[in-house]
């Protein structure tokens, strides 16, 4: 068994050349929000869920990007409500959020 049950990776990359990147969509703040939300739900820690920052995940044209492992489900998001839906439906209830999937 893995140390964590799931990993939630947020691309927080900032491109120096001005081309589109997740950082343009306040990705660090969204990652911080998700981390606090997971902690508030007592879903963090060994055997549970880890929220991480990641460098470029290579899907810059699809908006801000999150990937959930081990399922390898890729999401985009607009706001905290989308993050809440991913946490509640995918992480808590085990249901992929089709409307946010990329």
C-alpha cells in the first residue's frame, strides 16, 4: 500500500515568457484552499490524501490543471466551488466529476 491513498497535484507553474499557464488562474491560492479544505475534513495524513504543488503538467491550453492519482483523473477548475466539488465528489465519495474532467 502507498503511503498516501490519493495525491492531488495542482500545477502552479508560472511561465516566464508570458504564455498561458496555470498560475494565471490563481493556481497557488486554489491549491492552498484545497489543502485547507482537505485538512478541515480530516482527510490529510498517512493513508489519506496529500495535496501537492506541481510544476508544468503540460496541458496549459486547457486552463488550470489538477490531476488526481492513483486514478490519473485530470481536472480543470474556475473557482473554489469547483475545488469543493472535486474534494466532495471525487476525494470523499469516489465519483469522478465529469463536468470538470479534461
